[in-house]
């Protein structure tokens, strides 16, 4: 899994939903700093967050 691609995908989908990092973080119960780390490629979402993250972004886990 490429951190850059994953982060850029999360960012693009979040922006498409017109959400801020903080709004996305609130919806999936993580910090805004965590979302920032994912989007900048400094970390990955925990596997337990993939379902809620995909739902918040309006896609399937497979697409994510």
C-alpha cells in the first residue's frame, strides 16, 4: 500500500464531500491530526477504521 496514494485518495474524497479534516475526524472518532497524518503520508488509518472511513467518504472499503 502506497502511503502517498492512500493519503491523496482520502484527501480527494474528503474534499469532494466538502468536509474539513476536523469534520471527517469527528465522524469517525479520531483526531484531526490523525487525518492530517494519513493525507500527508505519515501514517495509515487503523484497519478497524476502514469501514467507518469508507462510509464517511461515501465509498466501499474495497474502493478505499
